[in-house]
C-alpha cells in the first residue's frame, strides 16, 4: 500500500476571537480567503497588506498557493489571525525563514483580548451616570 504525502503545510493563527486556518502549497500564487480572493474579502488596504505581509517578506508571493478559512471577530482581527497563521505555515514550510519572520513579528501572538464587563458598570470600566438627586 502506497503512502500519500500531504502537499499542504498548515498554520493556525489567532487574534482576539478570530481563528484562521491557513494552508499553503507550491503553485501559481493563488490567494483565497473563505473561497474569495484576498482583495474581495478584505476591504481596507491595511487588512490586505497585513494578510499579505508574511509571504512578501519571505519573497514567495508568486510561487505559493494560499488557502485560508477564517471565522470569528471582525475583519481587522481576522487579517491579524491570517498574518500569524501564514507566518507559522511559512516557518514550517521552510525553517530558514523563521528568523526573518520572527524579526518582522509574524510569529508572535497578539494576546490582547476584550476585558470582561463588570457588574454595576455599563461596560468593563464605564460606570452608569451618577445622579446626586
């Protein structure tokens, strides 16, 4: 029985409550996020550049196909999750890229999360308006 090798390299990225599962393989430079081209899925230039940044730093833009499934949170956090997932996938695809990716911050998880709401407050820290009478 012949063993089948998996052509994909995986990377998981998280940011706030967004989770991105990134698959890369050698190809023609196709970049799909949830079945759409990256430019159609992310609307602002900041989100697009964040999602593309690791592959541009690695100088592999036209040689790899990138397929992303991303869920949760908003578009900005999703682009951050894609950035981390793509960085991790590239680091496992070629180990020599890791110092370069780490230098640019593509392998560091942004641990900032939303602070929980407290009782007796309107939001996490915002109190209700005080009335003297």
